[in-house]
């Protein structure tokens, strides 16, 4: 079964953009995330409140950092 054209286009677009986000920048805090110290931004934290013991589906998590946090 061959991959649909829309999916190939999506993957090509994703592959083109990944290098922009793959570098570790302070803004993304990837090292803290890898060390288990990731956190959501202050606006998100204020809106959502404490999330301990909750299951959350974060639909706009960019490249996955917030979802992993």
C-alpha cells in the first residue's frame, strides 16, 4: 500500500522544519525536560491550575514539549 500524497507532503514539510527546532535553545528548555524538570509556560499554568493526578490531552503542544511535560 503506497503512502497518500497528502501524507508525503506533510512528512516533507515536517522534515524541512525539524532542524529549526532540534537545536537546544533556552526558550524550549529541552535539557530540563529530559532531566524530568519540564514545565508549562506561566500563562498555561495560570489557566489550567494544578495538573497532578489528572490526565490531560494538550492539543497545541508544538513539537511535543508541553505534552511530555
